[in-house]
């Protein structure tokens, strides 16, 4: 088995790695290949790609995304080799904390590889989008708001994700009351990131998002957000684990009203 960097010519060969209930992986790997803070790789055995994955480096914190092994090549050490390679790569770049999202079937495998449970995400889905008016405090995110958004994201997520967020601040929204900015919604980043330290602001941004979206994914720690969706006839679809290796991450999942995606939390 050989591990190599993934290149754009590999993209057509990734369709067979698409997993059920996962968003389309092709746009994700195109994104990985184009960015300097991401490191997508492939494992080749007998001239065929048998495993894929990506390391996302945010300095002292990092993520692993889309660790997928071809179904015919599972239980042959492919996943272990892939994970060891990517973790070593990130640790050599200075990562003290590595996070990932685990499917239920992979939980024990990741435990053996040094990961432990951090929290869980709940997937909820409604029959249709919510019918509600946008709160008057919701306004377009302006250039002068950008630095404050990045600071709030770092405070809540515990990570410096500015390289990801900066490209998705246009056509986004904030909640501003008489005390100032209380939260933000980035509809074009992944599944639509919502972060707010204020419960009222977070729920109003969630309502605003749900005018067009009939699903949400948020940490179990945000009980108010979860209960809001359940009270509005959303149903729990599934629950997955967020895991961490290395130092504990100092973050506040109760302030996340919708995540980015499975490869960045």
C-alpha cells in the first residue's frame, strides 16, 4: 500500500467511495485539493485507490475528514494506515488536538487509535421549512462586522477557522440588538453555520435559516436549540459522535445552533 497526495485527476474515481446518508463527497475533495490548509490523500494498492481521507490544519487544532475505505478492502489495515499517516502529518505541523466525526460503526476503531468521545450531534428533519418572519434584529453581515464574527467564532469553537470563514462572509447575516452583535449565520458555509452566545439571537437565526431549510444538525449540548426544533415538529433522524485525540478542546457546543459539516464541526 502506498499513500499519495490526491490530485484533481483522481476526482472521477471517487464516486465509488460515496457513503449512504453523506452529502456528495466530490465537491468536498475539490475544495480540499484547492486549499493550502487541507491535505487530501489516497491509498493505492495494486494500482487502485482503496482509501481516501483529508487532514485539515488550523494550527494547534485540526480535523480529519472523509476517512473512507473501499468496501472490498476493509479490515485489511487500510484505515489504520490512513489514520496514522494523517495524524502524524498534523502532529508534525503542530496540532495538539485532532477532531473528527465518527459513524457508529467506526467508533471502537477510532477509540483504538487514541480518540475519545467529545460530544454528539443530533440530526433533525421537518416535513417542511418553518413559516416565520425574520426578526428585525437580523441584518446583512457588513465588512465592518467581519472581524467581530471571526473573534466570536474562535471564542465559541476554540479554533482559528478564519481561513475557512473568510470566503463565506458575503451574503451572510448577523443578529444585532442594542447591546451589539449577538450571533451570525453563514448560509453558504457547509450546512449553514450558526453561532450565538445569546439564546434569543441563536433561536431567531435558527428560525431564519429554517425558512428555507427543513433540517438541522447541532450538538446535544444545545438543548434549547434541539428542543426548539422538536417543538416545531422536527424529528430526530440520527445521532453521531464527535471525537478528539490529544489535548481537550476548550469550546462551547451549547452556543452552536447549526454546524458547518462533518469535516469541521
